[in-house]
C-alpha cells in the first residue's frame, strides 16, 4: 500500500476511535469511582439479621438486599453506559471492489479498488447527544435516591407500626388482667350480698371486648411483619427483632427551611430537573438535525503494468480523497422534530412545577402530622394518663370499700385504656410523620449507620 494512503487511512482511523467530546460534564469521568462506592455501600451480606438488631440494622439490610433498589441502580448503570455510545463517531465503512473486466488506462489496467469512508456528524451533534444521554442517566441516578428514600420510609413505617401493635397488646393485656381481678371481687361481693350480678356481667362484657381487641391486634401484626420482611427481601414469616416505641426518634424541625430548600434537596424534584435539562438538549439536537453530516474517506485503485513497458507511471496505483455531504432536503421533517422537542421541554417544565406543588403540599401535611403527634404525646403522657390513673385508683378504693359504683369504675378503666392506646398511637404517628418528611424532603433526619 502506498505511503499517502497509509497516512490518510491512519488519520481517519484515529478519528473514528474518538469517544465523548470534551463538552460533556467531567462528572462522567468519576463513574467508575461512583459505581464502586455505591456497590460497597449496598453490598449484600449473607449474615442474617441478629435477633436484637435495631432499626438502623434493618435499614442497612434493606438497602443491601432489596431487589427494587438494586434494579434502580442497574437502570442507572445501564443508562450511563449509553453516554459513550451517544458520543462516539459512527462506524467507518471499508469497501473492496474488483473489476470483472480490465479497464485500460494510459498507465495500465485498473484491477481493483479499496475504499475507506468515515461519516462525520455536523459539529455539535455528538456533544448534544452526549449531554442528552448524560442528563437522562442523571435522572435515573436521582431515581435511585428516590427508591432508597421510599424503601427507608417503608421499613420505618412498618417497624413503628409493629412497635405500636406490641405496645397496644401490652396495654390491653394489662387492662384485661385488671378486669379479671375486678371480676373476682365482684363475684365475692355478690356472694356476700354486697354486690350485684349486674357487676359481674358488666365485667364479663368488658373482658369480651378486650379479648376481641387483642385478637385483632395479634392478627394485624402478621401482614405488617410480612410487609417489613418484603422490604428486607426475606420470607414473609421470617423472625424479626422486637421493636419498641421507646426508640422513637424525636427532632426539632425547621419547617420553613425544609420547605424553602425542597427544590434543591428532594431527589424527586432533582430527577425532574435532569429530565428538563435532557429535554433542552433534545431541543438543541433537533435544531442541529437539519445540518448536513459529512463523510471523508480515501480510495485506492490498483493499476496493473502498462502494455508499453516504457510508459511513465506504468503500474502506479491511483489514490483519491473523497468528501461527501448529506442533502437534508426534507425540511418539514426537521421542523417537526424541533416542534416535538419544544413540546417535550414545555411538558418537562410543567411537570417539575406540578411535582413541586404536590410535594410542598404533602410536606405541609407531614409537618402537621408531626406537630399533631408531638402535641398528643404531651397531652396524654403529661396530663390525661396521670389524671386517668389517679381517678381509677380513687374509684377502685371507693368500690372495694363499698362507697363507689362499679359502673363508674368500669368507665374510668375504659377511659384510661383509651388514653394509653392513643398515647402509643401518637408516638407512632409522630415517628411515621418524621419518616415521611425525610422521604419528601430528601434531608436526613435520622441517625444513620
């Protein structure tokens, strides 16, 4: 092969190996490091959960094993790999031609031809395509965070619901034991003529109600455990540690700051921001679509020896450089692409605005539930429960001394039971509200391992 052709083909080959243009964000260069860090943080461990594992241990287990979160990560990984393809030049084309009959020239017959051509998109097209693919990948990276926050909220919610169910059963069993004690007293008083059969019947009615409530609480725990085990990627009936409402996390919230920073902290809104940026790059790409792509190449024609041995240039191969250009004549097609891209950009902007409005409203509701839970915890624990216990003790003493009515005692016991259950429910509601606020805002509000 002649030296000019070798040089030409070498230059074209180097051009065809080019990958992403320098206009792409430098964050792409850190992909391998980012992937390794994520894989380490979410590495699945074969070790089972300890019987005394706390909520943080369950959260870490869920992040390492939950298939939904792993699927979100793989989608991000797959999307980011597309950036390289979007920013790489089209494949070059190599052609070989052989003449079925010799075509005579002055310097000899043409025997065959080899050609090399490299398509070259119009300047800016590869950069725009790369930025589009990168922003789409970044949107999926934010989706990984959305999935993680949703998973964390699911684990925390199920954990605190289990804690409430356990606490409610303890409270109800305590009330049941007290009623059993009173039933024995009522029977003894009836036998001595100091009490009535109606007191015994009232006690048995209340006992029946408590037994039914206990059964309902016990049955409800099963699907809640199944939901928690599902988030942990375990069988629905796998054993779980014992939750305790005493471990509820309490936080003083700066509601104004959390609301004001929502656009910058919420992964869901950040995802939509990347989608909007991708839509802008799609507009740029559509505007460039009407510019012609080029093709550069070289052809080498093999020439045989001339019939006249003394002919100057006899047998010298012929080298030709080629330049091709597309003819983008179907203009309406390109204008249609531009209109479509512009519509998608407007849609992404409206979607971001709507999501912001919706999240802001949901965040305000979560703030209310957190404030309401905090208020009710204080009301029941600091006021109503102590007063209810005092009233119950006074009525119990009066009844056993024959100075009080049994119906008043039952009413006081029923009221105290409700106060205790509502106090436990308020603690649970506050904890669930805090988990919802973290999910909506994207701001870490809990201690993490």
